[in-house]
C-alpha cells in the first residue's frame, strides 16, 4: 500500500513533533510519502499541484490544508498567497480536490485544526467556517471522505485549561524550527507557554501529534481490512 500526505508544515512536521514519523513507525511495511510544505496555503498548493503532477499509484491520499489561510493573515510577513475570503477558499479548494482525486483510490480531506488553543477566538471561528466548506465539497466526490480534526481538538481542549498563546512573529517561529527539534524540548516549551496540544498555538507537540497519528492510523487500518477482505 502507498499512502500520500499532502499539506503544510503540520504535515511536514516542522516545527513541532511529526505525526508522519509516528505513522511510519506504526506501519513500517506501508510506503508513506510526506508531501508537506511549510507555509502552504490552498492557493500555493494549487500552484504546486499544477506544476508537479502527483504520482498515480497512491492507494490513499490525505489532504490537510487551510490553517495558513487564517494563520498567515496574523503574521507580519506572508510567505505564500492567501485567499481573500471564504468564496475564494471554496474556489481554490475545489480546484485542489479536482487535481488530487484523479488517480488515488481513496482521498481523505482533513479540516484545519487550530489557530491558538482558545477555541472561542476569532481565528478558530474562521477555521470552523473553512472546515464546513471542506466537508461540503468533499461530500460531492465518490472517493473522498472527511476527517474533522478540529472537532477532535476542540473536544480535548474543552476539558483542559490552555493559554491564549499564538506565535505571530516570524523570528520566533524560526527559532522554534531551528532549536526545538527534540520531542522533550518541544513539550517543555509547549508547557511553559501553557499549551496542551501545540508548540505555539498551531504546530503540534507530542500529544497533538499522537492524536493526529491515531486518527490517520484508524483510516489506514480500515482500508487495510477492506483490501484484505476483497483479496479473500
């Protein structure tokens, strides 16, 4: 089986703890290809996919994009083009879906998770709206299913105490990338900032990474069961 992970820095696994590495450790016999790119937005991903054609033999493809279309607007400098509004997000996400659903047998769209661990902040309200768009579009494709990670994270945070910390300085983010690569150090910094699931309000600590890996793994395992049943 070949599994592709399309997304931004959360998928690439920097800064923070990489959920894709956890998946690779859990499924050593599965070819898991990490196609995450830091700073990726839905518009920049569309550009990337039009320039680089996806490999045609993926059995399963996860598409996790959208957080930077909210988060990047909070940064002083934007590395990639960001959609102007929800209508433009809808337009570009559909274009991306049209590209990624051509060859893989199964595609899973994943909702953006968090912009800050205060689930009532304005940024997370915007994330909720993008998630609705993603789910609505996903329902129109026969080989696509939707994973609502935001609801999973929100449920966890509703039963925990977390701070409002969000890294919005490019310099601070770069320091985290360069100097916080070890899981123990990442979790220590996360704790010092009063966070539960993330390093900086966006990127994952070990708890957040484990949750994402567990949700992805369940989908992979279900597909493996179906594949093995068909072979019998």
